């Protein structure tokens, strides 16, 4: 009998081509999870799948824009054909456009909110029925410290991530009787591709470091291990909450 925490469980992870999505994919695979990796970038997805397979895990890449209803419907069919049941859904797809609200176009505002929020609705609507059928499930939605505090130029991102926390709480209550937990992870400053412009700017980099009590950027592997815990049996009494992983940023 396997002692891996996620043995026999199938996980769908959006935004799995890089950054936190890839880190969570590798962490879940190491604990026996079978992975359906989703992103718009097929080349990067295949790289993630290759790393998982080289470590002895099971993963398949599925190219889709999860802000599009037709593509999520196709994705649900393809993953169903490949894996059957789904036990875990991690809604990680996200983008950030940093600019003053007076400079935003409606298209940009809509793109941020569709990618970060509407995708959560579409993916949950598509895959929660599979969890209900199995009477067990885990949903993790990626929030952000920007849902708890904010910075100039983050209006669209903060709005979308605050809404993600709202849908997380409501869905947790909706699904609790079916043995499905729903939680959010809210990362702070992590050294990901999304934050490359900040990391490469010495002045901005120092600004962020100065505001993190632990004095460093987060490591993506730390989010991966938190995701494993929330996906496992160990977290069965945790639902409807948001876990900040931010080095103390929001404690100030």
C-alpha cells in the first residue's frame, strides 16, 4: 500500500505551465497525484509534464484558455476521456496588468477579471460534478495578498482576487455536505515570472524586501507543499478559508 498522500487522486491544475502552477504540479505528483495540466502555452506545459514523468509521475498536458466557456467545455470532455473522475481542482490561472485605473482600457480590465475570476467559475462548474459523483473533493483557488491589502496600479488585480475569496467562501458552504472542501491560498511576494519586472528592478526589489518581515521573497516550492496539505486527507476539516503565505506582509 502506498504511503503517498495523494495516491489514486486525479488533479486538474490550471496555469500549470510555469511559476506557482508548475511548483504545485511537481509537489502533487511527488505525492502520487495524477495530473491534468492546463495552460494556453502548450510548449511550457509539455516541459512541466516532462519533468513530472522523469520523476516517475503521471501527467498529461491540455491546452486551453480557461476564461473561454467553449474551451472549458472541451477541456472537461478531454480530461474525462483521459482520466475519468477528478478529485482535485486547483484554479491557478492568472494575470496581472499594473497601471493606473485611468490608463486601463475596458479590454484590459475584462481580460484580468476573466482570467483570474471567470475562469474559477467556469472550471468549478465543469469539474465539481465529478467530485460530487465521488463524494470527495478538494478545490483550491489562488487568491493573493492583494485581496487583503493593495498597492497603486493594482486595481484590476486586487478586484479580481478579492472576488476569488468571495466565491471560495460561498462554494465551501455549497459543497460541504458532499465531502468537498474549498479553500484559497493567497501568496505574497514570490519569485515567479509574473514578478520578473519587480525582481529585475533594484529599487522595486529592495522596496518589496523591506516590507517582508522575513526579509526574502517566497520560494515557489513552499506554495507547492501547502497545496499538498490542502489536497490531502490531513486537511479534511478545513474549508471556506484563505491561507496567507506571504512572509508576514499582511501582518504589519
